[in-house]
C-alpha cells in the first residue's frame, strides 16, 4: 500500500462471506478477485493461531488483519470447495501468503476499512489505494526514467498518480518482488485510453487493470 504504512469435510463458507466482485473490474476467466468492508469481518473463520496472532495487535492492526483473513479464507474456501479453517494457508519467509498444494496463487491487500483478495492459477497481485491529495513530487518515486504518466480521460491528476502507484504495486506483488526495489522497478505501458496496462518488472511481464470504486483505485495484475 502507498499509505505511509497508512476443516476437511466441514461446511464451505457462504459466498457472501467471500466478499463481492470489485465493481467494474473486468478479469479473464480463472482469476477470482473479491473485496469486502469492515462490517464483513468474522473472527470465527480464522484458525486459533490466527486469532492468537490478532490478539497481539493493537485495535486498528487487529481489525485489518481479521478482515483480510476473513476475506481470504472465505474466498479460498469457495474456490477450493472446503471449509474456511481447512484452507491450507501459509505465510512465507518473505511475508507473502501461499496456498501450498492447491495450484492456486493468492495475494491480499488492505486499505483503511476495506480488504481485497485475488486468486488464480498463475502469479497475481492486488492493490487498493484511496484517492486523496498527494505531493506531486511522488511522481519522481513512481516513474522510471523516460516513463510517461498514465493518461485516462476523466481522471484527476491525483487519481492518475494513485493509479500509477496501485498498478505498479499490484504488478510488483504479483512478481514476488514487492516494493523493496521501489515503485519505479515496474514500468507501465498504456495502450488504451482506460486503466489497462502492460507492466514490465524484474521478474516478468504482467497485465494490469484498474477501476475506481468507493473513493479508491483497485488494481489487479496477472502473469501475461
């Protein structure tokens, strides 16, 4: 995020607990992207270890963690056909989440009072950022040398800046690099007058699509 780091045989989670499709986001078949807001949080879907981990956090971090894991476990349970507590969720040493043994890739994002998740049988990433005034100097951190800014008709300068960041972060998360090399490590090529990009990263090429919803830019990237 851009903010200044603003069981087997059990019942399958009801679809509504797996959040809702992100409105307006058009994705290829086989990519499942969902989002939910804070009123969808359900601690009962977490494992005991996750509930214990959440209990060690402060209120805001605990709420964000619980919301994200609720969405992830419910969505993955729906996709995999198992109970939320039986989703084989693992956290890698890098901090990334994985679904070992399933053939599915997963990525999660949090922003303020919402969470988003994407699953696919290829590398995927997701990011969400609220549109608010930012220092225009951030462009120098976002763009690589010679890279142009996004040009989406009807989007404000502030929204275009957030779009560039969210698209790059989604692609870099999908690549496995994340933001440790900075947003400028990804280079966007925009071939349309809408938020659809090809993203080149140090670990491969990705397609990225984005939409605006509820004051935020939501971006999903997948391996090209």
